[in-house]
């Protein structure tokens, strides 16, 4: 991944009638790449989605821009009756979310 491609996102649909959507994010969520993450997650906030799962096991850096995207997705999902959570966060992600008091709310 080069400077412009610091975040890779893979989409895996699963669950009953593909109502659950799982994203695997790889790399760094910075000010530059947070927009890409936001775009992918925002596309899934629709009536036919039941759950959005964001696997962050391979995220080496999560900045405040990434936290904003995660919080925005959480709030919009909740408003639409969609479950949203982070799966298998890396140590760095867990530490950042812990510092921002979001760990309990977002990590499953």
C-alpha cells in the first residue's frame, strides 16, 4: 500500500439473506483514509441491512478522523435500527477506543 492507499477494505456479506455485512479493514485509518471508510460504511446504512460488522484486527493506526467515522456510523445505524460493532480490534484500536471511552459501546 502506498501513501494514497493506506487503507484497504474488503466486504463480506453474510448472515440471513445477506442482511449482515462484514467489512475487514487493513492498514491505517488517518485523515486521508477515513473518507474511504466512511463511504463504505455509509453505503450499508439502508433498510435491508441488519448488522454492520467492522473487523479491525489489521488496523495499525486509528486517528480521531477514524473515530469520527465510527461514531457517525454507530449513531446513524442505531437510528435506522441496524446493529453496528467492531470485531477483533487490534491492540492499537482497542487502546484508542479505550482512551476515548468507546470500547464498551463498540467492541463485541
